[in-house]
């Protein structure tokens, strides 16, 4: 009986639990939405099988099965409204339907729909009549007719992206197919699943898939009304809960080709056990890395790369669908160890890994190389990595093997490759060791100007072969995978290599670009004498670095060109302006040239060098040339770049490098400036032994192709080819010319001259060799001195009492120890790469960088690690750091100074209070005496019975008025001593009158006459602080007037409004201030009085109040006024 009771209770609990699921993934708000919306109306299309359709009155399909799972997982209940697609869109737009279960996304639809993430990806093809031989590529559809269903996504795409295509409207996909078969339309576009369904059901023949038509319509989503965001969230969370097995089941039911599904893997000699495994396991879960480009990476949610395609190829042979899980390597490796992932598709061998995986045969190999910054010359091989910071990927086998081989190595681990390459670029680490091909891809794509591969490297016990790792518990999977990999043919491998390894062969030009390439002959120009970049050889052929880069682009893009070289660079530029030429092959972008031309991406970078005579010393940068005559090619990039940075430079214009070096050799110019390889080549090949390269300008020359400004389509073509150009290909072109011996046309008329001077030169060879040896010794000594100075400088920076920061691109690139101490951080690593907005605070964050880099000192609040505000004094200066424009910021902690200022302010205020109390005592004597006299008189009159009512009332009124005056004095005093600092609008006339009221008694007792010429002016500032400033100034005037005759003590106060300020002028005739000390009066503790009479803080604090608190100013000067010769005038300016 008890067992039955317990069983009944269990069954009851089970039923209740399953009929009332607890949706822990939903928020309270989402749960309430479900309760308040018991029925959700879903738009169900009648005729879009196998995704979304009605058959025999029943709604079914790929989308319907997903909706069934969403109902179970969320608690939502759906009501299906069936109709045509056009009507369903209209009803959703009019809020008659709540959601649509299967559609593509577009800008138009996003105006009234909220989309989930895409939950299925299709592959769309262009279908045409099988007898139509005129449509084979996307370029062939111009002017053709496409059959489209009204309001399908294809209609919107063709109107927007292919306006030349005519639209033939139909009601459904079957009618679209019929239109193509009957030649009413040339083609239609649909996905394979949709077409297969209709072809099989309606026995349609005569259609052929011509090519894949890639577009965003291949991604399918669910979408809700735009006023139901909670519904969209519930749908998305439910889709996320659908398991891989559930997705596979639905996909297998509706989208798989049943004929192919029944096929068994053949020619693999699989055992019955292995075939049984395949029948039971239709999917395999494979790891997919984020950024191991081009092998294994993810782009916009899609797994891509050589390894991904290899896995697809192998498992296609087994009729198993690979499912790719994307994440960082460390997470993927952890999930693999925990059994959540079946296969790691590309791993290197490590004996410890045998405990968790079985290795297949090797199918790839890798070469490891050292990658460092392009500007570094101290890292050549593995020996140079000692003591350096080496960046490696966390949990990679290469990382572990390098640690084992070099246990003392300073390895810093990262999660992904991009962070590693960024860290090298930004000097956070020194180098990394990576797959050579992978590194070449990254460098060529994003880091060509910053990073380089220096040499290959071998790591002890590191196997360079790459394998597939299979979970150790999946022995059968490992066995069949080995057989499938063995069946991969050489042609299949070659196809993968063509797609992923030989990436330069696959440049995706648009139809417009292809048309341009096919129908346009490009006129190319350059100068003839700019070796080694572009020049004419003895056979009248154009040669050089820039020419070879251009030939590469012509070859890859199949461009038609005509070369029109010019004698001078000015002629080349003019031909671009007049559109007589289309391209200049070697130049640089400048502001002036952007007015009439456009530029390609950079294909090579080199510094501008400075050539001088041998007797000149090292030149640090071009700023040292400002007072010299500098030869440059007229309108050459060197000229324009120097002119932009140094507009006042004294240029001497030449036509080419040969003429420039002649000017230099004959002392017609102090220096000749050009790109470094040009200088090196011409000095060497023109035989100038009296000329040397003395330094660099500090300006980089970025070589680009210059195009006429209406050829944006050619710009796009060139950039696409450059982006696909490998690091190795670029280096080969550059090294070929830098290491080559150049041959130019020889002027035989020079032969006799050369022979005549040859004997003379011979006598000087020994002398020059001796000079060269001495020069080398001096150079070595200078190098050591420079290194010593650099080390001393670094020590100086680190020991500086000021914090030093170097800012580049609004981020911290360097910081010294003192700055770390000021900001209360533990190490430099915590601050490097931080945005400056995280470290400094201003009222207007938009101008923070302007404040930081200003050469004027400024006060700001710094934010410490604990988020406390630290007052600091900053000063910036532009500089170059690691050959990049940066700003050096010095920072001094003002905390102690500010604390002392607060103390001094309090001292000043206490001194002012003492002065004020004395003034109040003076003011109260007379009123109190008056009250005493009146009250005594009333008493006597009362005693002698002479007090009349009139006298009594008048006396009381007099006492009342006097007490009101005393009360007002107390109010003014209370307002003055208030501690609150509140910015508000007030009239400065009232402030002056209040202070004069407080000072009235003191002025009267000191026989001082005060004259006013006041104007009422409203300002928005700190009234109490202005009152204190006025009290300090008037008190100083009163003390100064004590030294002259009582009959001539005079103060004049005037207020008026200027364009930006309210101005207060206070003039006293106290004899002025000695000119020797007038500049010191605002210094703290400076006073002309005896120590017992003054603190020396009054004017210092007055200056702080006016300049810091009120953003105004105060000035003191000697003057004459009216009949008085020696006067002091204090001028206060308060912003309006």
C-alpha cells in the first residue's frame, strides 16, 4: 500500500512538473509577458516548402518544427495565420500578426520587425533554362529578366544591387520556375532545398543551377513586431536552448537530400562495426578557432579556412555532418578534455596529449619563425631572445615546448594572435614565435608597416607535423577518420591549396570592376630618373621597385596599360590634373594633392633621408635644417611632406636626384633630401665620395599609386591586389632592387672627363681610406656615447620626481615609476594601453586630449587605481616615440600643495574675520551709544513725568531702526563666514555695498573718504569668495592710507561692464607700491607690514580666488588719479 502511495505521488509530481515547466532562462518580465499574452499569432506561409508551407490543410516544415520546440521550451502558445507572403508581411506591418518564423533580413524589414539571430543558412543559386548558354557568371545577367515572387527578399536585392535586371513578378516559386521553363524570364534565384522540393513534387525539368549567388538572403531568421521586444527575447532564448541533436533531427528531416543520405561510404573498406557507428552518429562536433588565419578561423559566425574545408571534405566521404564549435583555443581545449568536443582538427604532437586524444596521420606541417617589430635590429635569431619578452598563445604546444627548452624565458601568454601582434607593435613585448605562413598572412594583411619575420627557428622536441586529435573515448571514429583521410586525393589537396594557400589567385572583383578591367586601357606615367624606384635603363625600358609593384598589379588584375614616362615629376603631376594620365606609379599622399587625385593603399614605406658633404655632423631631424638651403625635387613628395611640416624651410628646387647631388657637391645647397634608397643608390652610382647620408628627417615616405580623382573603381582594384599580396612577394621585390646592381644609360661624353680625373682621384684613395678609418673610430665612439647617454636618460626619466607619460592615439604607451606611484598602481602593465580618459578627468571630456598635450601647464584631477581623485599639474610636449608621433606628459602631484593652500585659505579667512570683527566693533559703538542715550533719556523723562506719547513713540522707532542696522550687520557677517561654495547669479553692486557696510566704521575711524561710481552687473559666480577678495583689498588700502595725512585719505571704487567681464577698479592714494616688489605681492607670505600686523596671505588668496575659483583675473599697478600722483589701482575681472 505504501509503495503504491509513493508511486502515485511520484507520478503526480512528474506530471505537474512536465505540464508546468520552470523556465529559469526567462526573466520575471518575460514570464509576465507569457502570462499576459496567452496566444501568439504566427504568420504561416502557404507555399514555401520545405521551410514554411501548408500541405493538405496542415501547416508544416522546417520552421514549424522549430516553433514546436519553442513552445515546449518557453511556455508560449502559437496560433497560425496562413496566407500568401505578401499578405503576411502587410498584416505584420499593421500589427495584426505577432511574428514571422522564417525570413531574410533587409533594411526595409528592420523598420518594423525585430530579428533573432539567424538559425539556418541556405545556399542560393541562379537557375536558368538548361539550354541557355548565355548566363554563366554574374556579369551575364545585365539586361536579363528574373522571375521573382512579390515582396520576396530577391525583389529588394535586385532593385538595389542589379538595377539593370528586369523583374517579372509571380505569385509563388512554382510560377517562378514555370516562367523560366517557358522563357518568360531568363532566370530565377532560390535555394537548393526549395528547388529540390518543387522539382521532385511537380516533376519540373529543364532547369539548371548555373552558379552560386552569394548574398545576405542566404541567412534565415525569425522576427517579431517591433513593439514586442520581450517576445523577440523569449524566442531567441528558446532557440538558444535547442540542442545540437534537435537541430540535426530537423535538418535531416527537411533539408537533407534523401538520396544522398541513403548512400553508404564506399571504397573505404569500412567494417560492419564502423558502418553501424556511422548510421548511429550522423554528426561530429569539431573545434573551430577564432583567428588561426588562413587555416582555422571564424568570420561573422561562419567557420572558415583550410582545416575547416579539409574536415568537411573528409566527413563528406563518411556521410557525417561536421558541426563546428567556435571559441578561444584554451576554452576549446578544456571542452575537448571534458568530452564536449569530439575532434581538435589541427594539433601538434605532444606525448602528454596521448592521455586525452588519439592522433591521426599527419596532413599538414608548419615552419616556426621569429616575428618582431620592423624597426628592431637587435633580434636576428633565437640567441637574441634571451632576456626579451616573448608573446605566445596560452596552452599551445609550441608554447609549452619553448618553455621546456628555455625554462628561464620571459613568456607572456595571450588568448589570441591579434593581441600578440598588437603587443609587439605597441612595444609591450619584444617578439613572438609563430607558424611562418600564418604570420606572413597577418603581417601582409594588417601589420606590413610594423612587423617582420626575421628568421626560422627550431624548438627542441617540437614536432612540426600537424595532426587531427580525436577524443580518446571515440576509437571507432578515429579508425574511420584515418581511412577517410587516406582516401583524400592529390587533386583534392591541390584544390584546397589553391583556395587557401595560394590566396593571391583568388581576388573577388565586382562585376563593375571586371567590366572596367576588360574595357579600359590605363595610361601610366612616372619620371625617368628616380632610381631605384622608377627609371629608364640602357634599352629604354622602365625599371625599378615601383615599376615591379605596378607590374605585379597589372599581372594579377589583368589590366591593359600604356606607359607614358615624363621627363620631370611636375609633368607627371600635371598629366594627372589634366586627366591625360591615369596613374603615377611612385609617390606619396599630401594634402595639396588630394585636391585633384586619389591614392592607393601604401605598398612600401621608407624614411626621408638627409645627404650632406662629408664634413657635416650627424643631423637628428629636419628641424636642424631650418636656417639652411635644402635641395629637393620640385613638387616631389619630399618637397611637399617637408613643406607641410616646415612651411618656412628654405628650399632650392632641382629636377631630379642627379641635379640635387650636383648642387650639394658644389655647395649650392647645405643638404639634399630624398627617400633613403634613392640617396643610397645615387651617391654610390654617381661616384660622389664627398657626400654622405648624415641623418633622417623624421618623416616617413609612404609609397602609393596616385590616381586621377574620378578613378575610384581603379583604386578599389589596386587595393584588392595589394591586400592579397603576400609578405614574401613584397620582400622579394624590395630585396631584388636593394641588393642589385643597377644599370642606367651611360653618358659617354663623360668618359674623357672621368679618365682625366681618375689619376688625381687615385692619389686621394689612401688619404680617404685613412679618413674613413678615423671616421669609423669616431663613429664607434659616438655610438658608445649615444648608448651611454640613452641609458643615463632612461635612468633620469625613472628617477624624475615628476611622473612621465607618453601618449599615442589617446592611449598610454610608456609610463615611469613616479607616475605609477602618483596614480597608486602596482606595475606599468596595469597602465600601458589604457585610454587617457580612464586616468584623467575634466569637466568637458571632449577636449581632454587637447588639455593633456598643451604646452601650457594645466591642473587636472587624475583618477587613482582606487578611483580617488588626485589633483595634478600637467604639461605636454609633442615628440616622436618609437618613430611615431606622440606626446610626452609630465605630471606633478599637487595633493600636498592643495592641502597647504586650504590651510592658507583658512588662515587668510581667520585674519579677515579678525579685521571684520574689529570693523563691526567700530560700527556698533555709535548705535549702541545712541540706544543707551535714548533709553536713559526716556527713564529721566518718565521719572519727572515729562514723557509724552509722541516722544515715547519716536524714541522707540529710533531704537528699532538702530537695532535693524545692527541685525543687518550680523546677517552680513554670517553670510561672509559661511563655508558653502555655491555658484549662483548675483549683483556685484550688492557685494560691494555689503563689504563697504562692514568696513564703514573702520573707514570712519581712520578718516578715509570712499567715493563710488558703481554699475549694477549680474554675474554667475561665487559671491562669498568675491566678498572675501574685496574685504582683503579694501583692508590693504586702509592700512596703506594710515601712512598719509588724515585729511587726504581717499578710496575710489568703480564698476563697469566690458565685452566679456564685469570689471571692478579700486584706487587708493596711499603712495603706491615700490616697483621692485610689485610683482611679488601675490606670493604667499609676502608682506610689507610688520609680522605682528599681517600674515602675507591676503593678496595671495585673493589672486587664487579670482584666477582659480572664479576663472577671472586680478592686476595691481601704480597710477595717478585726479589730483593724486602716487596711487595704487587694483583691477578685478569676473567673467560674465
